[in-house]
C-alpha cells in the first residue's frame, strides 16, 4: 500500500483497468463498463459529482469537497479507461503545461 498522490492514482487506475478486463459481477466499476447507457452512465456520474463538488465549495464545506473531489477523480479515470486512454495521457498533458 503506497501513499503518495501519484502512487494512489496509479494504483486506482490499475484497479479500474483490472475491473474492465475481468468484469466481476460485484464490482461497481465493472457495472460502469457494461451499463446499458454505455459511457453515458459514467459521464452522468461525473456530472453529478461535479455539481455536488460545486455545492460543497459554495458551502465552504472542505470535508465534503474532499469527498466529492475523490468521486470526480474516480469517475474521470473510469471515463479515460472507457476510451482506452492511459493515466500517462493526463500526466503528459499536465507536464506539458509546466
Ligand atoms: N474510488 C471508488 C469510488 N468512488 C465512488 N465510487 C462509487 O460510486 C458510487 C457513487 O454513487 P452515488 O453518488 O450515488 O453514491 P454516494 O456514495 O451516495 O455518493 P455521494 O452522495 O457521496 O456523492 C457509489 O456506489 C460509490 O461506491 C467508487 N467505487 C469504487 N472506487 C474504487 O474502485 C475500487 C474497485 O471498486 P469495485 O469496482 O466496486 O470493486 C475500490 O476499491 C475503490 O478504490
């Protein structure tokens, strides 16, 4: 178990890729890959979590902001994976802006 932000994101993305490949029945992540709505299921969750984050920020509720930010990051990574993108694509884009 590792603790740096980068290691946690790498680990989470690996888990998402594993669920995409194995599609375990009891996995919420797998359900997003097989949903009858297609990618819209994950996109709608991303939108909902973003709205919840905005509301938490307006309330200056930093605990809730952290919770919703984690939901956003998770669903964002799922959408990247749906499109067969890699975490490296995001990393490179951010690095290019430095
Ligand atoms: N990071 C997440 C993660 N974040 C959110 N979610 C799920 O996303 C859904 C969010 O839906 P909702 O907003 O309706 O649920 P909620 O908890 O009431 O949401 P809020 O009100 O808090 O916004 C819930 O079912 C959460 O369990 C996640 N499900 C899984 N993961 C990661 O994915 C891994 C694999 O999980 P499984 O695919 O379930 O095996 C886990 O170990 C986690 O690391």
